[in-house]
C-alpha cells in the first residue's frame, strides 16, 4: 500500500529581548552564572506579580505579520498547569484560546501551508544533571525561567519531510531577518517539534491519530527522526496494528523513536486566564504602524535582487543572511557600480566569502580597477599572441597535437608580455583560433 506523510510542526523561538517576559531580569541566559538572573517573579515566589514585556509582544506581532497572520486586537495570557521541577509556579504563563496571531500562511513551491497560531509564553528553567561529592544530583538553574518564548503551530499541511525542513529553515531566516532572535538551535533558542502520521495515499481524510516528536534540536535530527518514525508507522499499519496518539522521543544513537507518554489533552492543563495580567489590546492604528514598519524579509530581498538582474541562484545565496543581503543590496544598487554586471559583483563577494560592507566595497573597487586597466584591444593582443607563440614553438606543437593544457604556457607568456593586463579570456580565444587555423 502506498502512504503519504501528514506532518505538522511546532517551533519554539526564544526572543532576544533585554529583559524577561514578566520581570526585569536580563533575558540573556547564556554564560550567566547559575541562578544569577532571577527575582521573586521568575522564581515563582508566592505574591510576586508579573508584568508584560512590551517589546516581546511587538516582536511576536512582527513574526505574525511575516507569516501573514491575523493579529488579534484583543488577546490575553492564561495559566497552563503542569508540574515539572524547572517550573516553580507549577504553571506556565502562556496563551490558550486568544493567541496574538492566528490563521497565517506560507507558500512553498506553489503549495499553501496554513499557520494555525503564534502565541507568546515564558520559558522554563533548566535542570542540570551533575555529580556533587560523588553523588548524582539534579540541579535547577532558573536563569532561563521567564525568558520570552514564541510558539508557532502549523496545520498538518506538509506531505514530505523535505517540505517540513525547508519551512523550518525559512522560519529561522525570517526570525533573523526581523532581528528578534538568533534562533540558534545549538543554544536552544530555536526548538522543534513535529506531529506525524501517515494516510493511505488515496484517502483524503486525516488519520485519527498523531505521534508527537518532541525536543529536537537540529534540522538533521528532525529529518532523521521523521524518517525512522514514518518507517515505523508504515510497518505497523502494514501489519494491521492501529496506532495510538502518543509523544515519542528520538534516540539518535539507536536511530529509533521511543514512547514517552500518551498525549495530554487541553483539559489536563486546566487552563484559566492569568488574573495578574490585563488583556492585551491594540488599536487598528497601532497594528498598522507595526505592519508598516516591518523590515524587509528574505523574500523581499530576493525580489529586489532578481529585479536588478541578479541570477536566481545568487539571489537565493544572498538571502541566507540578513547582513549579507542588506550590504549587497546597497552595493549592487550603488550608481558607482552600475557599469558592472551585478552577477560579477556577487561572484566576487561569494567567492571571497565577504559580508562586511567595507570589505565588499574594497573587492568591488579592485574589480573595477582590474577591468579598467585590462587590455582588450585585439590589435595589441594579437601582437602579444604572435610573439608568445613564436617564442614557444614546442608548446604550440604540443597544443596542435592534442595537448590542450599546453595553451596555459602560451597564455602565461602573453600575460607576462602585457604586464598582467591582457584580457585572458580574449587571449585564450585568439590563441585557439590561431593554432587551430
Ligand atoms: Zn526575574
């Protein structure tokens, strides 16, 4: 039987705001001493009152606009209850039924992927498993507790692993282009989850189960986890075994997924509105202002590059990195460089792995100097070619008898005669035509 994958994604992105989501502790928890960035609010001490980080809310709205979401004029925070050692309040402040952003979309290869929602919540602390005085212990570090965390949830609209991974790469790029997070997977500031099931290819209905793959911290692992999970499900379905809703982890060394727990339902979390935070309200004018001030996204840069004649594959390369895209756009649209083919500029930048604007300008200026000094006058070139061939009869004979490499020696001689100024491409053509004539 042939099956089609049904994949939905959840992405968590930590925002790089100065302070945490509901208190004024620094949000940057990398390289901080354990529990250095804490206060009664993010330690969950009784009586401590949270207040919202406005910048984190604006950042999330921008992220929502980037994925064409409807931004809610009114939304709110809710308490999501569950017990975990790194969650001192025994609830997480999140958003339940009124998220900031809903009903977005993303077009991939002409196919639409629906974004169900994007909401804002607080990150949890971190458990550190260690050995102290010869004893195995679990220590808790609350530096990460309360760091603003966005969660994007898609509908199960991906029918291939590659499409899912490409979407996640796009999410990472968009976040970086907006400048709201480093989205660094190694540091955990971007984390992936997927829900996956398979359906009979002829059946249009969604399967009645889904398996969640949690806490995956690289594109490579997610790809691998999805591959082994799809194979596992296919095998079970072929054996006539019905799959159950559950959460599974991925064991990279054993290259398989393993059951963690059966899936919680929303009612298990006993959501209720956070009484200590007022609802979030935005007027249409306020939202419009945020939308109007959206920075250029990778797709915008791509369109601008191709419009001025940059090749598609180059435009794609340039839009992998915001700094590179910004700087290159400045350079290729600079009047000073108009006489150059933009692809020539890109090729210099790509080959030299440049990203800083000063370095780019320096290289492009060099290119202009080279080109302006270059001799491409056929009469003069012809004289040098003649002299070179006459002085290297052996190379000429070798070339004529089929040794194509021998031409390099003659070109080298011409370059020497011209002081390095001869147009090498034209010289090559002239030697070929002369020796084969
Ligand atoms: Zn705090």
